[in-house]
């Protein structure tokens, strides 16, 4: 029976040493493991936060900018029906070649002619350019 008691005591001593050694060795590993898991969670959070954030596309930016501006629907409707006739009259009457003898009027006519070309479908601006041509170039319509 003594042999069994010593065998049990020796086994208990080995088990106690193994348990104490394993708990001492596993505590730092647990700290590092939890630290690594926390870092992984932080990295995943930062990545998904960037991915889930809605990005403003160029189309959305254009839409937001155009909603801030006032729209003159009367001008849009009138331009679609009447701007081409006025554009044709203005491009003939304000052509820079008609003012080739007078350099100053030629420069003014060239600037007005370029504006007429840029605003072909904008009736309101074409009417303004017509008035400017009447004043600066002495044109009769």
C-alpha cells in the first residue's frame, strides 16, 4: 500500500506541477491572444466603416448642385419653341464679317457672335444679346 501511496503522491505532484506550469504559461498567451483579437476587430471595423460609408458619385454631386439652383421653366419652354428663329436672325445680323471695315465693331461683333453660338438654346440670353447688338453695333431688326 505504501507503494500505491507514493505512486499517487508522485502523480499528484506531477499533476500539480503541470497545472501550475500550464496556467503560468497560458496566461501571457491569453493576454496576447485577446490583444490580437482586439486588433483584428479594430482593423475589421475600420475597413468596413470605409466600405459601408456611402460614396458620393459624380451623378449624385451633379444632382445636388442642380437642386440648389433656380430653374426658369418659362425660359426652357419658350427656348424650345422660339430660340432657333432668333438665333438664325442674330447669327446673320451680328456676323463679324459684316463689320470688317471697323476694327472696334468687328471685335464687339465677334464677341457677341461667340456668345450667340454658346447660347443657341437659351432664349432669354439671346434676347439680351439682341439688345446688346442693337446698342453696340447699331443693328436694326
